[in-house]
């Protein structure tokens, strides 16, 4: 049975990567999941196909087109998790969401509070540490995928060092897995410049040189001791 073709504004191939390479490995039949910033419900539908008992959550009820449970929440509300159910979910997803919120640490903290013991959070966000992003900032003093030509609601760039060193300890989370999409290139870079970006990767340091997007699997900090 084919899924309805719901619109998504994410980078081409990102949903496919998240579903096939990440969520499929964590899927548990009838386990509860919530997709934060669900938009039209395109990802939530694919999660249901994997067996999740999934609901969508976003601030715009009218934009949600999937035939799935939905709760209207403002992800900028510092206690929005209370509207969804504290400790109720085995999986919390937030795909291309954290860069839209006013307080990224608040989103992470709320996501952690939604988790059941042993649960996981999957987030994605633009890779603003990539080689093209570094070059863009060097030449223009503007952040790639965050400037005036990008999505106008991108307001919170996520820098990997700061995310790991400050955001996650405050939110009481740790990284379980970290992936990039694409893993060894850049969809958002013109093909004629891609060779130069790869050349720079040989001389510049860093963990996040490739990929337009981070895909990050998180777990509660106390899960590490289990």
C-alpha cells in the first residue's frame, strides 16, 4: 500500500536516510513515538509504516494532513512536553526543527522528558560546520542555510562543539549515534564547486566537514550507566 505524497521542505533524500538508516533499526511494533514539528505529517506516516504508534505535534493543526493523532503545541513553550505526556514515548523525532526554535536547549530538555526509560531522540539540523559553511562565513560573514536567501524561520544555528560541550550536558542527554547526509558530499553546493570543497577537506580540521545535515541519535544521560 503506497503512502500519500505529503509535501516536505527538507533537503532531498533526508527523510529517506532518516527512515531507512536510523529509524528502521530502532522500530518496535506499537511502541509510542511522537514527531515534533511534524509539518504535513510526511515523516510520521513513514514511521507508522515501520510499526510505531505515532502522533504528530506542531503549532499548526491545519498544516497536518496525515490521518494520525495530532496535538497542537508551541515548541517554544518551555513546558510543552506536559501537553504530550511525560515519560510516554520510546522515540521522539525532531527533523529539521531545532534550528527553528527560540531555545534549542529547551527543545532538547522537553524531548528528554518525553522519553520512556531506554527511549531515543532523533534530531536533524543543518550542518553549519561543513566546509561550504565555513567558506561562506569566511567570505560573506553569513551562516550557510541561515542567511536571507534561506528558510526565513531558521534562527538557531547548531554548532557541533557547542552542542556537545554545552547543550547536551545542560539537557542531560548524550550522543548515541552521529551521521551526516550526504555522508561524503554536499547536495546544497553547486556541482562545479564540489571538487574544491573536497580539496579543502584534506587541509582543514574538524569532525563535521562533509554533509548538509546532521542526523543525531540521543539518549538520556543516565542511560549510559545501564
